[in-house]
């Protein structure tokens, strides 16, 4: 984002920008090449279908601006099967980029070249990128770019290692000369319609077979025949050996459970000490500010800073380490190549609920955030599969809900029950996702399921640079969210919790002179302050709103304070924690932690009900917006909100009642 | 005219069966009989000049052929001006015509070949098939047309559905059928086994791909071309889906789709024998 702003603010070069599109088979490293060219950090991952959107970036080379778009992967332009493939195809055919950079995986050159031939036949001006040069070298291949260039009629060929940016400079030069050739031959430039016209041509299977056969021949010329012989014996690779264990028909599910547990452990167990550190830091900061800023000067501003900002945003930032570690776990799943194995392993189980293995990828992505999770469903080629998957993605607990769990679980459960309860939350989310999908497939989305076809990438050592970049991007996006949405809403919530201010309190001011003589214990000045704060809060807009909602949420055991926190959670899930933090900061001037205050105020039954409700009910605004866009109809977003909120409400009520019965009530 | 005058096959045939042409009669002589009959059917006199024009040959060739047919007693060529069929010639020409019509019918009705092609191929076949093969084809035709209802199946109908869907094998549960449809360009004898029947770690070369067209296309795009080596790398927990290994990539797909991928044993193909296997890369 920062970088894009920079490129805009630069003085614009005189000649018009060259529009470059990155095309290629899925997982050939297009996004890595884009990142290498532009210095951006778009999402990459070692499985097909990471990029599902047309993403942009730009760079300057020799005083000229190049606007690069990264396209989703596609096997051919002729027969797109899913939304992401259609996007790539439509962009290429209808937006007629000046230069197409075709990224190929050297490890599967014969097949990837088929798309190159198709692009050439359609008259695109190509630059061919042979990516994964490091892996090719390691397996003893010696690609001959010159031979390939000749076989393709003089197209320039660049060898790269996308993840490390090796070859980016040569690629820029090659793009520049391809673009220059285009400027000279501007008259002969294929018009916007030319490529599209060619698209209507009947591309039969025979033609496809011919192209594949020719691609094999050219690959053989480039690499030496032995490396590409389609009938030759297979060489066993490390990936094969790993798969023999990790994707085994029996052990596979154990490894799967272990991988999931690993992500989980990293997020929660490893994050705990860090979170505790940040919490202490924020508490110290608040104390310092509180001491330095005398209560009498600008009391409202002081309250805004201490209660609204530090209480609201601070209570969310406490859990930043956990969220960053969760992103790390998901990034490792994505970049190692395990993601596709997970889809393979669970396909049979997903089929039971009317989904398929590929639906699992959006769910895993949804562990980080539901928004990219829902978008990842674009790779599903069956519309009903896609809708059902998008519908249930918000049931997978996203990163924004991590603070809620981490606040509520330790607050209400003894040490021994915390880990199982966390696990339980995630399993409950998954179970409900499965049940909801099944239900949808039996009602609104009845019909045959799609086909499961997935290419498994080789395992790759996640490169430190890539992982760090991915985690950093996500973490900084999260920080941005904290600094914008959460801060803004925290201030709003603080305002709602502060105004209108109450002047007259029912609790008497402490007697001016000496210790009170015997009426009751209210004499303690601290207690009086607390009671007055509670009164003031109840008098505020938030308090009134919370009171007004009380009859609705009474079956869940929520009081008006929790109700106000739920209002915040509509915008972003973290605001649930923010608002509780604000209330806590407003109400209690002492140093009790938020968790301790919660434990003192509510019975465990209420805590569990709140956990269940925030897990299930009311996906956040961003999720609903993306659902509406992806489903194409507002109906689906509304249905999703209503169904999930209703289900959350009923299950939370049931939780409260059952917990009350087993003695966890008041 | 539809029926060929044939006795059930298998029995030692009598000296000369009704469809048989005297062995001495060569292909071109048979053709002459047909041409003469054709001209006559159009109500014209078969003159040497007409015959030569119709057959696209020079007149002396026609004259010498007529001499030979006359020697066989099949035509009356005494006038040296126009030709007429003798009663025996009439019969022989009739048989030739019947055979042509039968072959065309067989191509049209059983193999579902288009009319124009059937006409052309019938011309090509009628002279080149041995009596024995012709005999068998006739028997097969009768069997197919007469029997299928008896065993509860409309074989030709099923075959038609196959052709329509672009598949290359018979529909239904018979996956190992030897029939070849219009997709023969990408399918080859013999079909072999489906990949899901391989043992884990076992490989073979793709011999045939059977799938509904859109999926078939994607499979080809993914590199599952006939002739390509695939290996069944593994099976997911609960037996589905399966993992295939191709040169350059790994693929997972459900049994349902994988069942349509047929492979030949490498040994059958004879390309990578044990010796060839040693060519594994470094
Ligand atoms: N070893 C190695 N890894 C690479 C190279 N280029 C990319 N990668 C890795 O390969 C994986 C796929 O790269 P992406 O850039 O996401 O591929 P893509 O073509 O954008 O994939 P889709 O968006 O899914 O179509 C990532 O894990 C990259 O880090 C390379 O040259 N060598
Ligand atoms: Mg990408």
C-alpha cells in the first residue's frame, strides 16, 4: 500500500505506461515474479490457486513506467472451469496487455509450454520466464534458453528464481525490449478485438493434443530429451518420499491432526509469554500516563487516551503475538506445500457433508481471516460448492476472534481446562461448518457436487525471506486495522460509554471529614468511585443500549455490559474485547487485569455462552461485504448473517442453560 | 435386398455360396459388371464409350475387359458395339450390388458411419475383403440386429450413446470393452486396466481416457495424454481420492474420474523393459 502510494507520487514519466500481464499455469511463481519486479509483497503460497484476483503493481525502468498485473493461474485460455481462471482469461483476451510475461515452471516445462504456444497462437507479445531455476539446477537440468527462444520464434526467454528475485533485472530488460518492439510495430499491434476474435475459434481437443505434443518436443529441445520423456520411468523425489508417509492412507490423518495441532500450539502456547509481556507493557504505559497526567487537567482527553485508546486498542494489541504466530502457522502450511495435501486427505470427509477437498483450502486460509478465505473459494469450479464453502468459512475461527478466546477462556476456566476448551472452540467451529454445509446441500444448494481435481506441488522449504515477508505483510495489515478501524471504533465506543455524563449520583460522596462513622461500608472512597463509575456507565448511551438489549440476551446470561461489547463486535470481532477493555478501564481505577475483573463479575456459564456466541454469530462487516460481492447477490450475505446469528444465539443460550445445570451458573 | 443370402456361419460352405463371386473374377471385372448394370438401370444402352467414360479409363482397356467377361459367359459382346449382360452376368452383377449394399448398410447401421463415408468405404471394402471375413461380417450383422433384445441390451443403441458423448468405450459397466469409437485418434488397443486397479507404486502408459467432455479436456490439459506414463502413487485415507504421479507433476482426483484413465502395462508396451528402466536419471 505504502509502495503503491509512492509510485503514484513520483513524477510521471512522459511516455504512457507499459501494461504488462503475468500469465501462466497455477503455482508457476507468477506472484513471486511480480513481487520480485515491483518489490511488493503480494500473497504467495506453494499450492495452485493462491492468487484469485487481478493484482497490480508497478515499477520504473529506464525512465518508463511499467504497470504489472498478476493474474490467477490458468491451464489454458479456452476452457476455464472456475472463477479465477475466467478472470485470467478475460483479462488477457479483453484488456489486451502490451506485453504478456508467461511464467513457466522448469520442473514441468512440457506441460506449461502448452499455454505458451496458445498465447503465441493468439498473437500476444510474449516474454517467457523459466522459473524455479534453483530446483532445476538441483535436479541436474541445464535449460537452454537460447534453444527455447529459437523454437518459439525468437521470443525472449529469461531464467529466474522468483522467490529470491534472481533474474529480475534481465526480465525487466526483456520486457522493455519487447515493449519497444511493440512501439515500433504499433501499426501491426493486435487490436483489442483481435485476440478476442481468435478466442471464438473452435479449439478442439485435437488442437490441444497437438499443442501438448509440440510443447513436449520443445521442452525436450530445451532440456534434453531424457528429462522430459513422457513415457520414461519416474524418478523418486524427496516429495514422493515425504508423501509416502505424510499422505499415507492411514498415517495421513494423524499427520494432518499433528499439523493442525502444531499451528494451534504455536499460536497459543508459544504466544502466551509474549502476550503476557505486551500486556504488562501496556499496563505500565497506562500507569505511567495516569501518573504523569494529573486527573484535573483536561479530564475528558485523559479519559479518552487512557480508557478509549489504551483500554480499547491496547486490550486487542495484547494478543498481537498470538495473531502473528497464527499467521506464521498458516503461512508455513501454505508455503510448504502441505495445504494441497490437506485438501487431498480430507476430500473424502468433506464429501460426506457435500463439499470437496478444495473447499478445505478456503477454510484453512480463513483461520487467518475470513475475507481472503471467502475469496479463495473462487477456485472451486462448481457454483454450489463455492457458495456452500463461502457460507461456512466464517465459522472457522479467524484471527480476529483469537483475542476473544484468549480473553474469555483464561478468565473463566481453570488452567487444566484451557487448552481443551481452545481446541473445543476450533472443533466446534469446524463441526458447525460441516453441519451447515450439509444442511445447505440438502436445501438451498441441492444438486450434484463438483469434481475434485487438484495438482499437488512438490514440497518446498519455505524460504525465510518469503515467510517473513508474508507474516510481516499480514501483521502490518493487522496493525493497520488496529490503528484505523479498531482505534476509530474504540473512540466511538468510548464516546458512547462516556456520554451523556452523569452529574448526580445516588451513591453519596465520601464524607468530607475523617472515616465515616458507622452507616455502612460504602464509606470506602475506592468503592464509592467504582459504584459511581458503574452508575455513569449505565447512564451513558452504551449503557442504555445495553439495557435495552437485556431482555434479548438474558437467556444467554449476558448483562448490559456484555451487550454493549456485542454491538462493537458487529463491526470487527476484536471490538468485543476493546469494549470490555473500555468498560473495565472506565469502571475500575485499580490494577485488576481485565480477565480478573470478568471472573469477578460473571459466572463461568456466561463466559462460555459469550465464547459460543462470538464464535458463531454475526460475521463482521468486511466478511459480509465480501460475501455479498463474491456471491453476486445481497441475499446470500443476509442469509449468512441471519443463519449464523440465529444459530449462535440458540447455541449460546443452550450452552448457558446446560452450564447452569452442571453448576457453572452464578 | 436387405438380407444376404447366407447360411448360418460355421458350417462348411458349399462349393459356391450365393454371395460369392467366382474367384477368377478380378476386382476391376466386378466393377465393370456394376457399371454395366448401372447404365442399364438408367435405361441406357451400355456402349464401350459410355463404360470407358463412367470408369474413367481408355476404350481399349474396356474392350479387353469385355472380352474376358464374355469368355466367362457373363456378357454378350458379340456386336463389339454395345454390351449386354447374360442371365449369368445379370446374377453376378446382382450379387456384387447386394454385397456393396450390405457393406454400406453395415457401416451405417452398426458402426454408425456417416452416409458419404459409408458409400466410399463400402466401395473400397467390397473388393478387398476375403470371402471368409465377409462371411463373418454378415453373420455378425445378423447377430447384432437379431439378438440384442434377446439378451436385454440394445448394443447398437449403447454404442451410439458412446459415440455421441465422445467417449471411446461402451457405456455402462463394461469398462474393458474392446470397441473403439470416434475418439480412436487418442485411444489405442488394447485398453488395459484402469489406474485405480494398479497397485500403489505401479505405473503404466495411458492407453485410453474416458470422461465427460469438460473433465476430459481438463485431464488432457493436465498432461494425461495417451502414451504418457502415470503411476498410482497413493490412496487417501478411506480409499478415495487417489494420487497420481505424472512426469513433471502429481495429481489427485477421485476414483470416479480416475476409473476412466486406462493404462497398459509397461511390459506390454515393451518400451521400458527392465533394461530400459536403467535409464533413470541421475
Ligand atoms: N525454490 C523456488 N521456489 C519458488 C520460485 N519461485 C516461486 N517459488 C515458490 O513457489 C511457490 C509458488 O509461487 P507463487 O508466486 O505463489 O505462484 P503463482 O504462480 O502466483 O501461483 P498461483 O497464484 O496459485 O497461480 C511459492 O511458495 C514461492 O515461494 C523459485 O524460483 N524457486
Ligand atoms: Mg499467484
